[in-house]
C-alpha cells in the first residue's frame, strides 16, 4: 500500500496544520496539503496527506474514513497516481485560443 492518502470532505476552514494534527494521531505525517483554488485561494474541500509508512496510512484510513469533522464526513483513501493530462489549456483546439493570430 502507498503511504499517500486522499482526504475529501474537508471543511473549507481546515488548515494544513490542522490536517497534520488530525492524522498525527494515526502515525508519522510526512506532509499535509490542503488544495486551494488558484484564483481565490479558498480551500477546495480536499487534500493529500503522506504518512510515514503504508501501515500507518492503512491505520489512518481505518480510523478516519467516514468520521465527522465540523459537520462534514471525511472520505480518506489511498491517493491515485497523478495522471499527466495531455491538453492544450481548455480544449479550445489550438494554443491560440481558437484564433488564427497571423
């Protein structure tokens, strides 16, 4: 099992420090990242936590998946590998936003 976890259903007010504290009860937390909107900076309601080992990751999943945090139900599972997207920035057909610039 991988030691990187996906955490969904986070309250928008949760910080990376709080996320690390929550998972530290289940083992060594290598990193904790709350994903934020790149334009507004507001949390998108999910994040990633990297635990010290696969066993600690399993313990965190078993202990936290389905639990409540500030009225929201957490979804904790093994993170899937990031898939490289092969797009040109929005599906506009070409890199010039659909316009012929010359």
